[in-house]
C-alpha cells in the first residue's frame, strides 16, 4: 500500500510558478489550491508525495 506525506504552503500570486517548481523538484505533486482562511486573495496549496 502506498503511503503519502502532505504539505500545505502559502502561494504568493506574483511568484506562484517558481514556488510550485521548487516544490515539484523535490517530488511534491500539487493536489489543490484554495483561498486562504483569513484572506481569500491569498492562496494555499496542498501538495503530496510518496512517503519514503
């Protein structure tokens, strides 16, 4: 059975691609992006990768 680990990271609108590229290089896959809890203009990304 595959085991997963998860990360939640804030996304800066002006730097979204660079942030996701950096996490992707470490094996993280983007699962979902949602508005931040305190300010909908801020975004939060949920990522996962296989646990080693």
